[in-house]
């Protein structure tokens, strides 16, 4: 098993039907994992007074917080500083990020300054063909306009939704590829996506694994499966097995 497979985490949004962090941490361990990317469903990042207690729950359960997000940066430095403070206190090295098209040059400038101050990398999350940062063309433009504190969190399923190939993105963005959301879709005739166990849909997991090794990927990876909201553990366990067979 590779180091990446050993350090694999899961997105807390998978457990969005459960708001108690102790319960979520327990389910993470049930899935055979010990790491998480925590999202706003499970903590109010704007409330600094709540940070310590949430971090403590995961620490006590032996679950590392790899990253937080996805956070939408708008250029509000005072608010966004609290997000970095949470990440720093939790020991996270990454924040998965989004920006609005209306003011992204200003917002990325503020975010980049905070990222450099806290030594925490931002990873832009692509969110499908309907999202302005869902295409490699726009991502290439935005990353060319920012420094190395900002890179990409490649969501494999949403990359497929955009009609592009995750393997090509790994190669194209190798130097700025900081994170992975390992997620898989099938599509119906109306192009509606459906979450499936990673590697059983349109994602070529063995080929992705080979490409990651080829480019020397050294970022973080988390599973994301959004089906079975009321009982997510069995499918996520299958995702873990699929990924650890090939990564």
C-alpha cells in the first residue's frame, strides 16, 4: 500500500446527515480511515470560540484533519483569517477553495497573502461543467495569475462532468496539484450525474494511480461519496477498498 493510500481521508460532507462530530469521527474510523477534510456542515469556521472543541473531538478520536473546505473566498480578510486560524490549530496544511467570477483577482490576492502568512496552501476545487472554474482553460488562466500558494484540488467526478479527463488534468497541473477529491459518477441520458463507489463508474482508477505516481503527486487525497445520506458507511468502506487496491 502506498503512502497516499495510507494517508487517505474522507470529506465530512459524506456524513452531512449527521451533525454530531463525535458520531462523524466514529464513522470515519468505521470506514477504515483516520483522516478527514472537514466542511462547514460540521463546524462554523467563522466562530473562533467553537474551533477548539471541534478540533478536540477529532483529535481524541484519532482522526487527523488534513484540510478544510470547500471555502468560498471573497476578499474579506478578517473573516477568512479565521478559516486559516482553524486550519492552523487543527494541523491542516490545505484549504480547498472557491472564488466568485465577479471579483476573483482581488479575492485571490487577499487569499494568497493569508496562505503565505499561515504557510497553508489553497487548492481550488473544480465543480463541474456548470461552474466557471470547472474547465481546465479557466483554471489555467487563474493559476497563471496567482502564485504557488494557490493550486488545484482535482475533483475527479466533477472533472468528468465537465467533459474532460482527470488523467490529463493531473499531467497539466502537476506542479500546482495540491489535493484530490476521489469521486466517481455515472451519467444518465439527460447527463444527470449519480454518485457511485469510486472506480465503478467512469473514473479509471488504476490509470489515475499510475499517472499520480508518474508526476510524483505529494498532496492530500480524500474520498467523496454523496449517496446514501442516512447510511454512508457501507459504500464508503467499499470506496476505501477500491482505492487501496490500486493506489
